[in-house]
C-alpha cells in the first residue's frame, strides 16, 4: 500500500454520450489549475446504449463506444498525465445491464438456459423453471395478441429470435429451429433436422450450433428463394399466435409483464431494477474475466484507484476486497460505496482506504444544523401536514411494503431455501415456507444496519452477532403470533450456529450460503425502504433526508464531530470526503439553505402558512396534499433562483416532485402512476411560479435564506478541504450546487463559465486577497466566492501534502456565550500546521467576547482565505477572525 498513489483531491466526472472522453481531456488544464490531483470517473466500461450513468455495464472488458474510441480514451489519459492528474474509476462488480439486445452473456443464457457457459455467472435460481424476462408493458397474452412479440430471422447470423417492441431480443434455442424452418423446402428441412439433432453435451452443442447457423446464413445468402422461404415460415408462425405461443413456451425464458417480477423473479437484481442482473463475483473465472481490463489499466498507470460500487451487494464483500488486493498487478487506492448506520464503524479488516464519504456529508450537516430549532420544526410539520407516525415507524412500514410488493420474489426464493434446510432435521421439519417467509420478512425488517457480514470463514463477529440478536428480537415483537421456535431457527440460521456443532444434521455449505444470501437481500431492503421510500414520506427538514443520513437525528454535538474526525485521522486518513455525489438527493448548497431554517423555525412556520393560504385561495384545496406541498416549498426555497428562466425552473421542480411522489408510494408510484394526482400537483407547482402574490411573499424570505445558506456552504466547503480525508468535488460544485434529486444533479455543467471565473479569481486574489474576498462576498450569487475558497485551500493541500495526508487532528475549545456555536480544530505535521475556526449555525451571529483556545508560543498567523494577520496569545478573538467570512483557516507565517 505504501507504493500506491494516494489522491490529494478528486473531481467526479459523469460520462455519457453528451460528455465523452474528448470533453474530459479538454478539462484537464482547468482541473489541474483548480488544484485537483485525480479525476474520479463514473463508469466508462461498455454499457447499454443510451446509458446516462454507466452502471448498466454489458462488457467489463471493453470501453463504452458512446464515449469515444480507444484512441480517444488514450488521449484523455495522456491529457490527464500531462497535467499531473491521475484517475480513479467507479467500478461495478455487482451487476450487469440486461434486457435489450446488447449483452452477449444474457443472450446466451436466454438461448441455452442452464446449459449456457454464462448461466453460473448470473445469480439465477433455476429450480423455479424458465428464466423470467419481465420487460413487457402489458400482460403477456395482450402483448402476444397485439403482435408486439414477433419472431424474426437474422439472415447474416443464421439465427432466430423473438423481439419485443423492437428493443428486447429473446433468442430461440437452436434445438427448435426445425419448428420454424418446417418441411416446405428440402434443404431447410434437412438443416432443421440437423438443429434438432444437436449433441447433448454443451461444448459440442454450442460449437455445432454455431456451425449450423453459419451454414444457414450461407444458404440464404446464396439463394434468394431460400431466404424468401425462411421469411414465409417466420411470417406463418407470427400469424399463428397459438403456434408462436407454443414455441415461446418451450424456450429457456419466460416473457412477462414487468409487474410479475415482484412475485416470480428468479434472478437476483440490483435492488428491484429488472434491467440490472446480479453477478456471482465470488466465482474465480468470473472475477478474472471482469477485472481483466481494469487490472491492465492499473498495471500501465492509467488508473491509480478504484471505487467499488454497491459493495454490500456482493455475496462476500471482505473476500472480494481481499482478492482484489491480492490479484491486482500494482498497489492502488481503494474506496467502497458503503452506507453506515449511526452506530456502525467501517470494518477494520477490509483492505480499503475508506468509504466514498456519505457519512462525512451527514456529519457536516449534523454540525451545522441548529438543534434549538428541532422542536419547533417538528411541531410545524405535524400541524401543517397532519403527520402522526414517527420516523422509525415509517421506515418499518416502508421496508415491509418493499418486501411484500416489489421484492417479494426474492423473499420467496429465500423462504424456499430456508424450508429446504428446515426439512433436513426432524426438529425443524414442520416449519413451512409461509411461516419462514413471515419470519424472514420480520427479521430483515428488524435490522438497523444495511447488512451483516457473516461468511464461510468462521463464526460471526461480535458486531454481527449483536446486529442479528437485535433484528431477531425486533422480529419477535413484530410477529408475536409466530411460534417462538421459528425465530430460534432463523437466529441459528443467520448466525450459522445451525452448523456450529458436529453432526448437526444440517449441510454446512447450504446454511452458510443462505445466511450470506439473506445478507445480500437485507441491504436492498434497507436502501429501498429507507432511502427510496421513507426519505420521500418524511419531509420535516429534507436537507437531512440524504444518502447515509438519519432524518430523525437532528444534529451532532461538537464532541461527536471531533471524535469522528479524530477516528478518521487515526484509522481512515485517505477516506473520501463527499458533500455532493451523483446519488445525493439534493445539492450541497441546496441543503445548506434548508439547514438555515433550523435557526428560524417560527418565521418559517409563518411563511409556510402564509404561502399556503395564498395558493390554496387561488388554486383550490385539491392535490397536492399538505405533505407534498410542504416538500415543494422546501425544494423551491433551496433551488431558487430560476437559472435559465421560469420555464426551466418549472421543469426541474416538476421532475423532482414527480420522482418524490412516486418514490413515496403514497399517492402514486412508478408501476402505476396516478395521473390525476400527479397532474394536479404539477399544476399547483406551475401556478405557484406564476402567482405574483405568492412570489411577492416568497422572494424576500428566499433572499434571506439564501444569504444564510451561503454561510453554511462556505463552512461546509472549508471543512471538507481541511479535515482528515481526501476531499471530492462533484462536477460543477466548485461553484454553487443548487441541484435537486437526480437527474437534476446530472445536468450539463457550464465549464466555460468556470474556466473564466477561475482566471478572474486567480487575478483578483493575487492583486489584493482581502479586497477580492470582500467584493466576491458582496456579489456572492455568481459563485466565485466558493470557487475562490476551493482553489485557495486546494493550493495549500498541494503545497503541504503531508500535513493533509498524515497530519494530526486536535480539537480547539471555544469560550464565551457563543462558544458552543463555534467549531475549531488544529492539524499538524512536522513544522506545518493549520487551524480552523468556523461558525456552526447560519443565523445572525454576535461573536463579541467569544474566544478560541490557541495553544503554543505566540507567533504570527495568517488566514489563507482573506489574508488577514493574527498574533493570538493563548486565545483567538473569534469576532476578529470571522469579520469577513463565517470560517477562517490560519497557517503560521514563515
């Protein structure tokens, strides 16, 4: 690990057809001037055509052609190197994109079923029969009758497939080609007999089938009459729905309405997304194949690191990470996308630098959320919306809903396997599949963490056992009607205690594998239940409804904040520090505006009630309900002003509201959208943006909140760039990031504007830093102030890399009436030291009489941000330090 290139600061770029390798190459000089050391790239391996995110990879060994050629990629890498930039790749080992016509593994499995060479690589339960293909927009019979399932002949390949909607290819098994070719032509009949007589041994049948397909392609290429005969045979089958249905029913796949997946799915998905199929990355041959290209790029220095997407989706995360380290051709930087519960540390035995930083974003928000406003905000939310459930109850309801609906099929698979295990001994033989399904459902709902990490290496860790104990205890309370012995069995199953004793009667491998499969299931249930449902139902203060966040926990204490940073400095000094990502629900500066409401809850309550009276009087009392209305006011407050005009603002808000309504699953959902409720809600949004009385009441308050949010944004940025860890800047967020939920946060970034602004900032800071900062603070809306702070601190990181990579962390105590509202800390490595003083909350502050402990000899210090000098003697005058900005970063003058 000591030879690995550790990033100093990363910059996330989202690659897609609208932002290609050549576009990233052109940005290299700008990113280097900004102070970045590494580009942190979204997946650029070959994905499904039209992918806007890259997570639906179809080939781990190839670049995405929509992003450019290999030459374009190499030119980008060369541009990065020429500007001193390394590269970190977001790598996806958990799943692949399926469902279209572009994944050869998937198509081969559809064609040959369990006999396919790739069948074992996909996580498929073949005991349930044919592979479900749940991509139809209506019931199978209706789609068949409408002619939207159509048999087609690929003359060039000599193959047959059923196509759904011209987009989904469903190959016909070659053993059935004779049923299509028929006996109208002697040559075709002879070839059909050859297909039907293929040998019953997979390596030979595949090779022989390829040869026969080539023969068929050659025949029809030489003889137009034969090709016409084949097309007539295809047309006859398409016209005869009974015959076509019979052919389809004999395939290794089963085409079905997308809703059928909830009950009958028999392959592991990424969450509940039918188009993303889980991979069994624990298989050595699959691991070697999937990592071939990235290992080559690590070996030649193109890549310096990997970010592992959805590490909790893997059967054995620790085993995967250990193998990754062992098999890689060179040391490299490694972080994992892992969401931690409030009480959960990252596993110390994982060979990683840390996580991608969700917990850091929430730690900073906790520091900046004024806890004195919590009671008033809670009361307002309950009174305005009528909400009665507490957050824990909402989360439980949402997790149970996901298991009983969208992911019931996966639960059924687990229950079937649990029942098979129970049948192995007389003492558990009476546990039926239904009873075990109820018990598993309650147990998974009871987990307070995303998953545990029981594996085949030995007994559970104490931490895992405690989590399982707590989950089973919660399940017993939730399902009191079940025989307690059911939960005794499930506890012993999930801990693998079933096989802890010799001659237990249970098969060790089967028990261990099922325990690990339940862990793979619990993560998606938490994610879909908590983040993708409960977060959209509970709108008390949506700034807190963030990935890895805990909306019911309002703020962290200074002690908790310092403890977390000291722990990171000691154990995970190269962990990523993120404040915005491609997955965050709202942009980092949007959140800071909303956090400002905690400091003014009474005024916020008055404004919400005023706005509602104005709009309801002119729009009516129909949809949206008050919970969605309350969300709308927060989104509008956070995202204003309307960049691109009112029409663009309306489009962004409408997109965010539609996603929120469907994710909440209260009045609408993705599977069955309620067009009436959604239309009425969007009409309310448009009405608000056009209502002069509403805007007259809204804009003055919004202006004040934006100014207060500015303070939180500057503090958040300074903390990310000075605390232990590697700061990550999401594309464009070096200036204001007022985005809403995706895809709004993936809008094109105006880099020309940023390049111009950076040049202006550089000149202004060189001429007179203090005057430049004051001028930018006065004209803060253009984002140059945040850019100036960012590039200044990144430059210092470049000048003092050891200080940031290995520097100690020490809290500094504040005194005086406002002392609890100040956060201070020092970092030191050798002769290099910096000290940070920051205002915790966004409200109007009076710092007179407030001081910050300043240990050490009296010497000259200088604020990196404003250039102001200070010579503290034992304590720093906070009022003087924060006279221009809500944060100051002091270094010793040399």
